[in-house]
């Protein structure tokens, strides 16, 4: 071959065929319907709660204004058949509850109880000296929910910043777990589920909020979120876990530290802006087990490339990851939000 042809061939080989990162290429080109990629819902579904009814999963989130990406929502309600593709159904309330003069409806918790759909919710503003927890009810999971008023406020129950409710029922008794950085507490409710009775029990210290309890193989697992939830890319939210043989505690982490200790808790999930580009993952919803026996966890997180909406609202999108159990403890792989395509949940049917 003449030398000038060799030169031209080398020139075009070097400059018209750049090297391709194969991993990045296949992530972009991936069209495999057996896989999905986070986030599973945008722009916002903060502080999610989840139920399963009929052929659908329903998820609910904190009141927010999505601005130009969807407008105002008074407890947004979304639904899905597979935890991956979600559609906005509407809002949980037609109008805001009025037992407080002002505040937002935050961190709803929805449960099907005796054929009705019951929502416990927080009513608060930032820095509110007396936030509280209310309850509402609906005949359908889509709502609208009819407000039944306050269960208690912070002054009445004697716990500062009484928000983030979670409902639990066993042995024909109803319980409410709640709290935000002034201890996590548990109290029994009366038969109606509308008022507390008896005395409250503290089950975790001042470093946690957003409690959730999951029972598995003889243990009650208490999930809580630590750090800052709502500072955009600077958010430090993360999920910690303890477990107990009793609903009332005490709860310990894997090292034997009591969750009453502010430095305790087994790390389940954290943000890592360097590796994942996700800040502040936390406030998880209820765990769901798919048809293959795999557990899944939903939570909110913020993508570093777009941590806030144009109107300044924290862009807390909805994330989904498989939950791994190792030596009796739950965690997400590498304790980081999944950002690459991964196998999706398997559901044969939903009864």
C-alpha cells in the first residue's frame, strides 16, 4: 500500500472512530423491558407511603407545588401496576384540613383498615412551635379523603415536633409511631383510631425522624431517617435501622447500640454525590415483596444535576431499589441509591 494511503487510513482511524465507554453505551441503548432505571417517578413525591389494593399500588406524598412541572398538589396520589411506571391520579384532599390556622400537609401514612382507607398526616410549618398529627378517611385509595380532625398536637402529647406518623396494628390493637428529631415515640390508639390512650413509649433518640416498622422472622425492624432532608444538593438524609423482639423496644443496631443513643443505627442507605449523584435519600415507604420473593424499598432522593424545581421546591423524586437481607439486617446494595439499569420487580398478579 502506498505510504500516503497508509497515512490517510491511520488519520481517519484515529479521528473518526473514537473510543466508546461500553458500559455507558449500553446504559444509553438499553431497551430491555425486564430492567428499569431510577428515578421511577418525577418531579416530586416526597416522604412517600405505599399501599397495594386490587391491581394497583398507590403511593402518596407530602403537599408540594411542582410549579411548571405539574402545579400544586395537596397530597399527590400516584398509582402503578409494577412499581416502575406511575401515573398521577390526583390529590388526596379536595381542601386542606382546618384544625390549624396554617401549615402544610406532610408525610402522609395510608393504610387499609376495616375496608376503609385511613390516612394519618402531619400538619406543620417549618419551625412550627405546635405541629400535630391528623387523620382522614376514604372509601377508595384514590380519595378524596374526608378529614376527621386532629389526633393530637405537640403540646397535648408532650413531644416537640410531633410529625411523621406511622400506623401499626396487631392483636386487635391500634398504635401510632411518630417523631422528628425529638425522639421517636409509640402510643396505643382507641378503637376508633382517632385518639390516643394510655401512655407513650419512647423507642428511639433525637437523631431520627420518619419512623417505619417492618416485622420479619421474629423481629420488629425500626427504620428511621437521620440528617437533613431538604437542603437540595447539600442534604445529608440517610436511612438507619434497629431491631427488637418487642414492638415497644428496646431497639438495637447490629453492634448492640440502643437506638436511644444518638450515634446508633445500622446504615441501610446513604447519599453519595461523588458516586451516584444522588443527595438526601430517605423517608422510605412500606416494603413490598414481589412474586419472586424479593423485597423492594421506595424512598425519595434528589438528583444532583437538578436538586430543585424552578420555584425553589426540593425536587425529591421517587426511587426504588431491591432490599438485601444479610445476617438478619436489611440494606440496599453498596448502601447507595441504584442509578444504573437493574432487574425490575416481578409480579404475577395482584389480588
